[in-house]
């Protein structure tokens, strides 16, 4: 995604017929005055990915910040990322600047922002309208590798218990046990091609599909039940069944808890690339629900 977007930015930069500038930046590279307008310290590059190859022409008449993205199914190009030339340029330790040095140092570092994925980073774009050299590996790929190494699992359901018996109309408290792989936070890193990405994953919500057609979404792990509270409802995560589970497969409601893990990642060791994405994991238990038996 980042590589295609960066390439599109460079192609359209080369295609601009009128040199552009931003106040205080006299290098003459950017877009024309009828394209994206730069702020006092930046040159904004109008870019859109219309499935053109490096070296082909493209244009943009929008006055909005630079954007690039893959065409949607309808053929239109949906904005995905913006590219903004950094002034001043990052220090030599920045990965983008190191990449530029390997390419001869003729070009500049641009900030990349991708609202759709939450990605914020810096990429080197060389002069002359040539597509930037593709990195050995996308940091987002490394972030996913780091998450895979965490061995994240579905929620460790403490209540309701699979062997428990529950009663119609009685409050059921829902909660999970918290561990690094079942709730987080979990951290891991992955390295390739001299780039290291550190990632942290933590559960931000749990959706309980109660098996009776109702769902409950809880922001936290839930509160463990205590006998001292008697018949009170859970303060943050609970449910009341209105019908018995008779007639269900195994005479139990199939309850599924699905956790949403939010993963934040960043390039370490001099980089400025970071992002966020989510993962989901599920666990299922059977819940037997009956009626109160009254003896005369």
C-alpha cells in the first residue's frame, strides 16, 4: 500500500507542468499553484493512484492535501494517504534519510499519513520523477509477524462456566480471566532487512453472543461475581436469559465471546513509521439455563 502510494506521488510530481513552491522553501519541487497548496514549511504533493505505472503521466486538479490510494471496485480512486514534504528534513539517523543516502541523496523525505489504516510514517522520494526504491519489507508486514508470534487466543471465559447451571431471569455476570495471550497487553518485535518493528496488543472490547439472539458488548474484562452482592446485576457486563435452553443442541445455549485486540506498532532504531490495526479472537462455551424448581 505504502509503496504504491509513494510511487504514485512521484509520478505525478514529475508530471506537474509548473514548478511549485511553499513559502520559505525555494527548492522548486512540488505541485503547481493550481494543485495542492503548501503551508509555510511544507510542499504538499497531489497524488492519486489510477493504476498507472512508474513513468506514466497523471494529474490532479484538487486543492486538497496530497492523496493516493488504490481504485475501488467502481473504478474511482479513493484517497488513502497524504504526502507532505518535511522541512526541516529528518536527522541522518532516520530510516527514510538512510534510504535516501543509499540512493545518492538526491530527493527528500515526506511524511506519509494514511487515515484508513492509522499509519503515520516517513518515506524517501527521489528527484527526477522516478519511483522510490521499494523497501526490503513493509513495516506493516513486520508488525503482523510480531503479532503472530504473540500467539493471541480467544477470551478465557470465567463466567458463565461450561459446567454451570443457570436460571431464567437471574442476573448472569460475564467476565474473563486476564492473561498476556488472552487479554494482554502482549508485546513482541520482528526484524527484517535492518528494520525492527515493536508491537503491543491489548483487548479493547469483548462482544458476547449469548446464543439466544442477544449480544452484549463490554469495554473491559467484566467484574467477578461475589456472593455478597446477592441478586444484583453486574456493574459492567451481564445478561439475563428470558427462556430456558431446552431445545438447543445439547440443551445449552452456544455462547461465543469475541475479543477485539487493538495493535499499535512503531519502527524502532531511528524510524518514524507507526500504525494501528485490530485483530479478533473467539471462544465458545455451552450454557445450560433452566427454571427455578419449587417444591411444595
